C-alpha cells in the first residue's frame, strides 16, 4: 500500500532533487512566495495604464498577431494539472512503501542465506529459497491489490472532472470572437454575461449589473457586484477584478485579461496546493513505529542466538544462516495483507456511508483527528441564501430554514404577512427555471439574484403560486436595484378587477425604506409611524443584523386612482409617481443557513474530544452567527467582544483568558506572530477565523499541527485546497466541491454532508482499535513459529516446525480470523473518548508485544511443543533421545538411526515422522489460535460481555480448522507440502493450552477492569 | 514495555538516557522496582507454564509403553544398511594405498567385535534355526529379560575377518575383493518372511551390469534366519544380535565406479517405496582403484 499520499507532487520533487541540486531551493522559495498574498496591482491602475501594460486597446482589443504571440509566450490559459505520477511510480510506491520494505528485506536475507548455503553445501535445503520467493510474492500480490484498490477510487475521482471545454467571447481587432477559453491571452478584451465562467483574471472596464460568485475563491456565499471602480486595496475584495474560474451570476461585464493560466489568482492557489509537501499519515507513522519494534525484537533475538550458536560451537557460516533465519522468522508475512484488507474493508464501509477515501491510509486518519478546521460555506451551510427571519407586526418571526422543511412555522394568518408576501413576490425579478414542477421547491433552480431567489422560494413555500400571483398583478413599471438608490421598485395592477388602483411595491436597504415610509402596517391596519415603532424597527434591524443576516425592508402603497388612472404611463427614468410616504410592511432577513445535520455532528465531534474550528472567507458577523448556530461556539461561551459588551467595558480591559471562544479577523491574523498564534490556538476552545485568505488557512492548519494536533480540513472551494493538502486529512465535498479541492483532498464526502465526517471519525477509531487486535492476534503466532527453530539450534532436536507450515499459518489459517477482527464492534462508545495522543497511544506498543510474545505466544509455543513431543514419543523417540540427535537425524546417509526402543529408522522414515510433527505443530497452533482470536476480540471487556456476534469471526474459526484438516488429510499433500495425516488424538494435544490461554486472558482482563490504572493495566493494556 | 513517561521525555535527551536516566533513576526506561516487578511476574508466569508443561508431558509419558512404541506404521518396510558405511554410501579405496582402506578394516573390526563367537556364546543362546523365536509376555506378566540367539562371526566365512591370511583378515580389501556387510533394520515385532527365509540379493544399478563381476554371499544364500526374529526392543532384549549378510565382490572391475543395489527378497516385503531409497533395499557406490 502506498505510505505516501497519492498526491503526485512528492515523487516529482524528489526526482528533481536528485537531478538538479539547485532546484529544491528555488522550489522552496517559490512556495514561500506563493504563500504570500496575491501581488495584483492592476486594480489600482487606471484603465489606460492597464491597456498600456498589456499592449492592448480598449475598443479594438488585441490584434490577432499579438494574441498569437502572447499565446506562445504565456502558454495556453489553463491550469497546469498537478504532475500526474506515472502509473509505474504509483505501483512501485505500493510495492516498496512502508511495511513492504520489511518483507523485502526478509526476502533478500532469505536469498542471501540460500546463496551462502548453495556456495558451501552440496545439497542446500531449498527452504530459504522458497521462503524468499513466497515473501516476494506476498509483497507483489498485496502491492497489486492495494494498487488496484486505489486505482478504483481514482477512477471515481476522474469521473468528477468536468470535461466540457469552456468558451470565451473575446474582442480582437474590433471583432467579437467565440474562442476556446484556453486560447485567451493577457491583454484580451473579454465579455462575460450571466451564467458564464470567467475565463481568466479580468480587470473590469465596464459592467452592467454584473455579479460574480466568488464563493469558491473567498468563501463568501453572496454574489459580489463588479464595476470598473477600485473599491479596496485588497485585490480579492476590490470590485474591479473578476477572477478566473469564478462564475458570473448575472449582468454583463467587459474586462481586460490581466493574467492567464497558472498566473491567475486561482492558478497560484492551485499551484500552492500541489506544491505543498504533506507529511506521513498517522497510520504510516504507526506502521513505521511497529516496524521499528519488530526489527528491534528480530535483531535482538538474531544477535543473541548468533552469539549463542558461536558459543555452542557452530561454524561462522552456520551461525550466519541461523541469524538470518531468526530475523526472517520474525517477519509477520501475513500482516501486510491483513492490514491492507482491513483498511480496504473500512474504506468500502465508509464509501457506503458516502465517505470516499482516496488513499487507504487516510481511512484511519479521521479517527486520530483532534482538530477539524471546517470551511463554512457549503460545508457547514447549505450554500444557498434562505429567508431566516421576518419582522412584521412588531414581532420577529422565524422562517423554516431546514433542508427538508421540518422546522418551525409561523403565523401566516396576519394580513401584514399577506401584504409582505405580496411585495416580496412581486418586487422580485427572480423566477424558477422551466420544467421543474416535480422537484421540491428548495431544490429547484432559480434564475436570478441569491437574495431574490431566497425570497421567491420562501414565498412559494409559504403561500405558493408566485407565478399566478405575478400574472394576476401585471407589472407595469420597474426600477431595478442600484447602489445609489439602494432600493428596487415596481408598479403592478391589483388582482381585484374592480379596483383600478395601481400597487407600488418596494424593497431595499431597511433604513432607506423606513425613510420613505410614513405609516406602518400592524395587524393589517395602517398606523402612523411613531417613535416607538421606529425604535422597535431599529431593534429588530440590529438584532437580525447581529445574527449575520442580510436584512431587506419592504413597503408598498396603493396609488390613488384619481391621480394614476388605469393606463397611466409610468416613467421610470424621470419618476412621475411618488416614491415616498409609503406604508412600511416589515423586514425579511436572509442567511445561508446551516445544514440540518451539522449541529448534531459538531456536538458529536465535541464529545469525541475533537476541536472544531471554523475557517471562512466570509464576514465575521455571519461566521459567528453560523458558528453559534451549529454549535462551534457553544451556548454560554462568549468572545472577548461579547464580554466587553455585556460588562460595558472596552475590549482591551477584558482578560482574554476569560473568553473561551474567539472570532479572529483575517487582517488581525496577518499581524500575529507564531507564538501569539500558538497561544491563541491553545487557549481558546472555540475559534472562528473569518475573512481568511487561502494562505492564511494554510497558516492556521500549520499552527494546529505545530501544537501536535492531527488536523482534518473540510472545504469545497479552491481557496481551501492548500489547507486541504497540508492537513493530515483533507476532506472535500463531492457535489459542490471544486476539482482543485478534490484533487488536494484525501477523502471526499459524496453527499457534501459534514455529518459524514462523524461516521469517518467513528470508523477510523474503530479500525485503529481493531487493527491493534488484528496485529496482536497475528503477532502472537510468531512465537510458536520462532521457538522451534531456536530449540533446533540450541538443544539439537529435529526441527519441530518447518518453513512451509509456518507459511501455511501466516498466509493460510491466520488470515481470515485476523481479518475478521476488523469486523469487531467497539467495546465502548468510541465517540465518547478523547482522540488518541499520537505521541503516546501507539498502534503497536511494548505492552502489546509483551502480551503477544511474552505471554500468549509462550503458551502457544508450549502447546505446539507438547504435540511435537507426543508424536515423537508415540513413534519411539522419547524426549531424552531427541536432545542432541539433530546431526544424525538430518544425515541423509544415516539410514539406521536408533530410537529409544532400539528400532532403526531410515532417513525417509524418520523424516515422515518429523513432517508429521510439523503438521501436528501446525494444527496445534491453529487450536491455540482459536483461543487467541476469541481473546483478541476484546482488549478490556470479557468475551461474555462482548458476545460472539461477529459472524465473520465464527466463519474464520471454522475456515481455519477446515483448512488445517484439508492440509493434513488431503491426499497428495505429503508430496506437495510434506504434510501428513494426523491421528485424531493428536488434534487434542494443544487443547489444554488453548483453554489456558482463554482462562489466563479472561483473568487478566478481569483484573484490568477491577483495578483501573493498576499494575496490570500499566503493563498489559495495549 | 517501556513506561509511557519515557515517551513524554523531551526529544533532546541523549540516547544514553535510555540506558541510564539519572533524573528518574530509570534503566532502559524502567525504575528498579518496575524492573523487579515485571521480572518477578515473568518469573512466576514462566514457572507456572513450565510446571504445566511438565505436568502434561508427565501425563503423556505415563501413557507410553516402556517396551513397545505406540505407533510403528512408518516402519512397515524395514530399511537396509551397509557396513562399512563410508562417506555418503561410497566405498572408495586404492589397493596399493594401505591407508586408504585401513579405516574400513578398523570400522569393521569394531563393528564385528560383538559377534565374536566367544562373546556370543557367553551372552546368547543357541536357538533352533528356521523358525521364529517367540518369547511373548503372558498378559501383564513380563517375560523379561528376553533371550537372544547367537550370531557367530565365523558364520561369515571368508568375510569374517578371522584368520591369518591377509585376504581374510582384511575382509578382502587388500586383495581387491571387498566384503560389504548388509543388515536389516531392527523393527520391534517384525517378522521378515513367512515360509521362506528372507535373503539379500545384490545386483548392478544403471549400466554397470558387467562391471560388478561375481558375488559371494555369507552365510549361505545370504539369508537372515527366522530365529533372530521377532525383535523385542533393546529394553527387553538387551543382548540382541542383529543378523548380518556379507557380500563379497570377487571379480569387480577396477578403476571405475560401480553402482550396486542390494534388495531384501522376502515373501512379506514385496513392495519398495518410491520415495524411500533405503526401505527394503540399499544402494551404494564402490570404486576400487589399482595402479596399472
């Protein structure tokens, strides 16, 4: 399996490192450069300067010749895809990564030992050669398996890619041309209209009601106006720049291309993301640690017995062969496959729950996660403006914002509401796109501005029939919204045919609407607007604004019939009708509401000890409101500002330690030193970062990692991708996510639901626990596999267990039970405990080795040896005769070896007995492994508490037994694998030891439960 | 088994602290008492395991018969073996080079010493030839020690190594007519034939047909007399003398490898194992060099 992430970058750089010594420095500097903010200056220049800079003309555009020249100079206007790793490199990474290295070293040692034997002996035993071949085969097969597994997920990835080529409308030599977006060059004059994708970074030269959706770049959920004026020094916030790959929502604009391809803002972020070096996954680190332990044990054993065999008088060569043999015997051949299968199973299980894991190792990462940095827009929220509150009849009403309309409803009977709804429906240019009648209202596509569509949907939901209403109230005049008026107005016929008055409806910025109103409708009655009501309005406005919502005011007026008779010509340019002294109806406020499942999911994360940080490009007020809404800032927790407001003191006098929560603005973040940043992250449990740039998101993630946290980042926009990449696990959104973010992520939420992360955490934690059990189970049988060889060397008995039988255990009978432990259910509520501390809670620790090797493994070895001695004794070789017999036993020319009874044996005859012993030892290991797998089901609980509901495990028990019986009794096995049929009584030799294992471990766990924190827990709880 | 604290230690600690940490008085990450406890635990644990193992072994050994092994199914066809054994079943020497065959003489002298007539007469009985010498136990009462029949060295004739002529005394090695002794592996209770006594028949292997020359067998016919069977195991039949057959190569071709295979011909041992080249037969290489 690949212990590097499957991002393609790393290999590319390492190759470069080797090739050119200078390059890494340059690359490093590049990255640092990219981490800085965007160095755009065009927004501050005048249009003429921009034209001059790019050699273009404001009317004619570029000449074709120049365009061609620039195209050659700059290359096509497309993002360089991250250098894709060649398939063979990916394959090799699977073959030589992490755990496989251990097996490869084992295989090489085997071949080495065989070479030594072949050089020194006439008839070398083939064992080492076979073992080497099998080890290589295991690595290659598992490598192929995980390679195809990951190839499968990357295929799903590819299906996300949008293959439709983009078109762009450019003006060259004064003519409008529709060209492929890739051919756009800097200096081109480009026209965009609503629905287009911006083909490159544009400096806007003229715009008509143009709005762009920057959410994938900045995280702002509302479309932004574009106009030729420079409104902000920050290029991301100024209005006269439109960014590559954002969408133009409505209106038209014309602009000069200022940069293309990778030099665009979006391109820089994408390059930054693909240029980031990601660390190892936590599981890769754990496996590395495990390899260290195993290698340590192997080398220790090997060296000790090397010295011992020299002391015992073996030759140097023999001792070296023993050394290699012992080291290789310590390699758990089957574990690589087991771990891979366990991770794959979990990955599949997660994919079913809508978490697609791009690389296997990331499966566990969510389980170790201690901090989640979540983007707001689209992840926590629905990325859709929705009417959240209304204020009418001097009261704030709550609208239903849930996705499935399960929330609270409000009183719709008030006449004020009817009037308000009518205004909202009529003074609204948004409309449903055609042929969507079958879809639920909230899912329908709307043409128009986000807030207008919010109103449209709200009215359609609560009153219905907006279309009919509009037909009945024909529009006769309209003044669209503009930034000087800050209102929108239209005049309609009334639906009452007898009433020939015209209805004037208006919506806009609340204070402007209020200024134009003299009366206010309360409970359907018009009342004069007095100070008291004005104050009520102010309070409501402030309260809704404080919730981070965008507030609109509504008013109407019925124009007197005598002045405006039917057929009156309304002139919207030179307004010939009153736009003041209207009747105020109420306020409606909109927000991009949180997804329904998010608050619950955040709560679960919190109880699982995971810190959830919001990192968004949106405004602090909105961010804070959503944070409060979803529980990222929990009820009762205050920020410094809240405390200051409550106590009525300046912010500077509040002790920052008193505030658990904080909202940090991107511009403040810029000025923080690293220490301050650490301090901030350490001392606040609930943090919201607002107005952050992509680079700052990256800094936040790095800050968390510096404090030792394992960080998950969720996000959907391009602006999130550097952070996604840097995070220990990046989680992208499958539906709304941009391609760049999906590329950078390790995991994709297919349903865009933050709650799926909780599933991921749960599965990740479970697989970590279960991998421990699986490894404990697999490692245990290492001891009964090694000890026979050790005794063979020290006391010179015939070999009790051969290489083939060892492989039959590791790659045969142990497999299914070990894998079945991955299906084990959790022992306690894993979502109620703290995330593991990567420094302390290791996958494989000394205690696990102590239990597996020192205790259970030893009992198993005794069971095996007992079976061995039984068979030898029953065939005539009593234990006393066996000790020291090895040299004669293995001498091919000695065909009259005497047993304890004086019978004489040929080489072949006694070898059959020896191989029968191997078979019996093998069967005994299967028998003791029955108990071991039951014991390994739990780490703390008793089996009687846990139950035997794991059907795969029960199947595994039967399967290993059947396999053992098959290997022993199948005709032909004596020739094929040198395994011989056992007499039935020999199956029972290991039973007492199997029983002992069960009883011993149950007692151990009982003490463990009775004395938490006691000696037994300290020494044996793994 | 290192305690957790050692992982919490700052990374800057020198690695020697792993072996001796002066601040916490830890040796290899454990304090003395911690080491004491864990060693004590393992001591007790392994003592218990050893006890359990000894117990099960004791129970098992109690079920084992002292005089006859529980299973003999792997010994259905007794093996054949030669003396002198040589290296890898090869007997190679040079007639002129005394030292090259002297080692065989030494080995054979030692091998045949227990068969000296005086020794046999002292320890063993004279039995009735051509019939099995049964000495069964009567129920629980053991009929021990069991007697054995004499196999006298003199029965081996010119291969007995007894005599003054150098030809006989050197078992024919000095004259290029070597004797090879063939014995049938001992198997408790085995009866090697029914009516006809089993005998050894040697012949050339591969293409060595004409090189082998004539053969002479001792005792006559090269047979194993029934009176030496059945064998009751060395515990019951302490002085058992394993019967021998000597084969003398009287006319072997010199200076070439001669591959010989000897088989036991018996009416009970009829099939030979494909895999086991020494069950019921034995093959060896003979090469006698002579300077021309």
